């Protein structure tokens, strides 16, 4: 595997999940695989779970790890071509990327949506430059449009906790005070569509996800109806994807608190497990009582980020 961006990159999902559970049972069985190999993790944005889990996964495989915070201690990077660099940016990404590639064997990159231009974000300009110019396998640690490591961990978690063969999984929009990217819901929708689940997406009008990711999933605008009989509730805010109105891309169209996941919402479900990628705005996305309930699995879900990253890194090491 040379690039990890979409669910199609992981291959057979059943095999990937089986491999993940095998690794989880013995995380150090492939330690020799990464000996004398270096993983570079490049962060253009803040991170907690992604940074810690991916670094731990690489260490489990015996790899050396270099972590670079682009905005702290590195030269400010220009990312656009044709720019006269007479401002505060001292280095161009087109020189920085191949230099980074000289010092490692695998590169992970995290770079969020800028919300300046929908077309630019959805073309994944920064990540694609790493793929083109680094000369190394590249995996996405969240980009402008996708967060595949999170979605893979979510699927592993659902596999571990499901009570029936084909559970009903609901992705629900919830209110948030700031504009957030669509990366997590995009990837979650993409991975659930590829998995053997009954998948439903619910959100207010105007928050329709890009068809590239939501595919043929059922979209229900009535949140309460969507929750009926659900086995898993995945709550997540996202800003307007701008599918029908590009001028609204990245905007907060609603802060309707009736969409906050509370006990009354969860009572409509089949005693559903509650999921969220974290960090979570309590009592906006979800109430205290729901996230602290016995059916909240946000911590096991976060723990599985180590496992999803380790499967990806193992497969990339095997392809070197």
C-alpha cells in the first residue's frame, strides 16, 4: 500500500478487520518489520489522538518516529505555485517535501480544510503534493476532506460491539459553535457504505455531504425518525459542505440545540452505543449523561486509533 486515503485503499474490509483484531491481541508481534525504518508525522494542525496513537502504532512496529509541527519551530511554508515569496513564508512546500522524504521511509500528513475555496479543499492540494513529490508512501492523518484512520477505527469498534450481524448505524449532525470540516463524516459515510451495516445519515437541510462520500446511503432529515431502532449513534458536527450552494461552503447554517444527542434521543434507539471521534463539546454535541453512560464507547473507540494506524503502517512497511 503506497497511499492510504480512502476505504478502497485498504482492500478487503473483512480481512482488514481480522488483521486489526489479530494485531490488537498482540501488538508487538511485528516489531522486527519496522527495524531501522523511520515514520515521519507532519502536522499542519493540532492533534491529540492522531499524534499519540500513530506514534504508538509506529513504535509497536519497531519504527523510529519523527514528529514535525509545521507551525511550531519550522520555516513558514508557502503552498501555492506562482507566488512571489516576499512575505513571511521562507520556504516552499515543493522544496520542503522532497527534503522530508530524504529522512524517512513513510510519511503521515495532517492538514485541515481552509474553508477559503471549496474546490481547493476538495482537490486535496497539500496532501497530493506529498504523494507526488515525497517519493515515499503517504497516509492521511486527516485532510481537508477525509479522516480514514478514524473511520477505520470506528469500524473496528462497531465490529467489536455489534449485537447483531447487520447493525443499524446512524450518523447524526449535532450543533457546534464553530465551522468544522467534513473530513470525519465524509470518511465515516464512505467506510460505512463499504461495510455490512444498515447505514443512515441525518442532518438539517443544507448539510448534505458530497455524493462522493455519502453515496447511496439513506438520508433522513427527521433526526428522531432516524434514531428509531438504531444500534449505534455516531454524533458529529460538520459545516455546510456547499454541495448545492458553493457560496455557503464552510458556513454554520444552524445551531439548533434540538439536535443535541440526549437521553430522550437515545431512548428511541435499540439501546444504542454512543460514538464520537473526540474532542467533543459536551452539552452541544451530546449531554453529560449520554457520554458518561454505560453505552458510551468513545474511549474504546479512541483506543482503536492505535490499531487502525498499526494495520496501515504494517501494510505500508510490507510494500517497501
